[in-house]
């Protein structure tokens, strides 16, 4: 009677195939420790030949021994050249990274723009402060234009700038003009404009 793979036990690491898994299962049954060690090293060499390492993988052999333990369900007792992982260590999760999330009033500007505005407001009066404010304001208008092609006017941007700076940057659209942004023309289809090939 034909035995199908779907009827067999599911492979723990399918990339190594059924034969390697059978070798690992056999290795577990060897009572003599020296012979079991020799078998384990042979299996790792076979795994190494099946999947040669990439140049940047310096700890590749260590990884293969880890895979050997995983395929043995962490039951293989051998003298490996590396500290072998345990099932508990493999299932352990890293500590969560604390994220200090701050509320963003206008997400299209982003939190960095808010911080830049507050920093610019602290600058002493002069050309450097004026240049920084101009860069920030024009960038805000560009960000606004990206989400709304219509209704982007200087008054809205300058009002937002006044709000974010807590009233310390007060510019009026009558006397302060921002750059104009236009939507980039869409690229024409590749076939358009090409000359037809002569037959």
C-alpha cells in the first residue's frame, strides 16, 4: 500500500525534508552517547550541504544545531559545540518596548513639524529665524497640498503656524506669501507618442 506524505507526521521544519527528519528521529533512539554524538554531527553536516551558508552568515553552524534541537523536539541529548536552546527559551518573548506616544493634532503635518515650530519660535529675531520659519511654513503648505489639492491657502497655513507656536509666530497672509504648489503632470502611457514601427 502506498504511503502518502499527508498521512505521515507533520514535519517540524519542512525545508529540510522527510529524510533529515527521519535521521533525527533515528538519532534519538541511539543509546550509546558517542555514537549519538557522531550521528548528530553527521546530520548537521548534511543540513549544511543541503543549504550552504551565505557569506554574511557568520553563526550559520550554530543555527543548524538550533534547528537540529527543534526537529528533535528538544529531546536530543548530545555534546554540541554550542549551547543548545531549550523549548522554554525558544517560546520566550522579548520585553515590550515602551513607546511614548504623544497626541498629534494635525496628522498631515506630523509631530516633528510641531516640535520644529516650537523650536523656531525660540530663535532670536533675525535672518536665521525668518529663513527657518519660511522653510517650515512652505513645508506645511506642501503637506497640506498632498492631501487636499483644493482649498490650500496661505491663511490656513499661517493660522496653523500661529496655533502651533502658541501665538509666538504671527504672520498675516496680506504681507506674507508662501510658495505655490501645483500637481505634477501624470506620465503619459509608454505607447503614446512612440512612432509606429515600419513593417
